[in-house]
C-alpha cells in the first residue's frame, strides 16, 4: 500500500477516535459539574479536562480567564484547536475523502454524513441547551463509523492501518485521563468518601468502565483497582493492555522490511503491561509509570510514521 494512502487511513481513524474521546471527557465533566461543589473545585475539573489534551496554555492565551461556556466552545467548535470536536471530525472527513477509492461506499458516507450533520448541530442551539445530547451524538457516530468499517471493509492492509490508528489514539487518551485524574484526586491512601466515589465513578464513566468495574470487582471503588482496570485488564476494551493487544496484532499484518525494530518496541511496551502488577506500579509511582507510557506511545507513533506513513515534519 502507498504510504500516503496508509497515512490518510491511519489519521482518519485517529481523528474519529479523538473526537469521541473529547466528547466523553466533556460529557462526564458536564455531569459532575452539576454535583454540589465549590466554584474552585468546578473550575479545577474543567482545567483538568484541558490539561488532559495539553491545551491549558492555549486556552488561557485565547480567553484569558475561565468560564465553562468558553471551555465548551474551545473544545467543541474552535477550528484553531486541533483537538476540538469540529477540527477532529473535519480532519477525519478530509482524510477519508482523500482515499475514497480505498474505502467502501458505506464507510465514506458515514464520515461525510457525520461532518454534514455536525455543521447543522453546531449552528443550532443544541450545545447550549442540551450538551449531553450533542456529546452522545458524537460518540454514536464514532461507534457507527467503527461498526461500518468492520462490517463492510475487506480485511486487508487498509483496515489494519485504520485499527492501528484507533488503538494508538485510544491508548494515549486512556493514559492521559488516568494520569490527570489521579493528580487531581484527594489523598488516594485514605478511605473513599461519598465525594470521592462520584469522582472515581466519573473517571470510569469517561471510558465506559463503571459497569465493567462493578462486574469485575463487585466492591467499592478504590483508586488502585481503577488503575488496574484501566491499565492491566486485557478484557477491559479501553484499557492500556487491550489497546496494546490490538496495536501489536495489527502491526503483524502490515510489517515490512524496515519495521522489525518498531514491532520489538511495541512488543516490549505490550509485555510490560501484560506481565505488570498493580502493586509494583503503585509502589514505583503511577504518575511516573504513565508518563513513561505516554512517552513510549508517542515514540511508537513516530516509528509507525517513519516505517509506514508519510513522515512527520521535523
């Protein structure tokens, strides 16, 4: 497959996944902001959302001071914010348009229809009157895109590049959410309070993990178990291990003459999660472990670009 074609497929998937992840974070934060809390705590929650995407400084430069409405506008429809939902779904559609001949008609029509429908929704008052409905729509369109892709496309290199982009983006996002939320939590060594319960429950809901946590642990929510679920459980769809399972598997199907080192790098990162233990991670420091993982996943993305795609500009 031509590297430029692979590049468009890879980034189409990453942008679609990124739009969904942004919608998840904003939706959960909207819900938790309605709980009884001080203005300072509410602002801290929104600033943590900006911090997950490393957009705090960009927001401060553009708006100067904090306001919930401005954060939503910045994260949803600001075309100059590369992580805004508008920018992500536009990027996904443009990458899909560039390789229409590689996609099935159904996959292209989903991407195009999503972009067109987004324009209508953003021009209406939906974001102001019912933001949760808008975020649910974004998540639904992402689910629909993945389902149509898996249900209609030939299982050749094209779908492996799409899947690779999806799971690299998802792994990066889960690690960022976990790192920022643990940083923003109260002392995690103490017994969990009612407020803490809602805090950790919100974190789990942002990755569709609340019901899964209840099914796996059948007990109160504890920070260590949240970390274990979102890092080391291969049966949790958005966990780091589950993402790396799929990254390693898809790399096998697209390997070429120069990708052996990249496969080894991914395999090592995968093995650290597969054979890791949460007690060791907590002892070494969760922030340190997640920071290292984020550096490694960024390096892995660069290696994938170097070996298979259009190289990133220096």
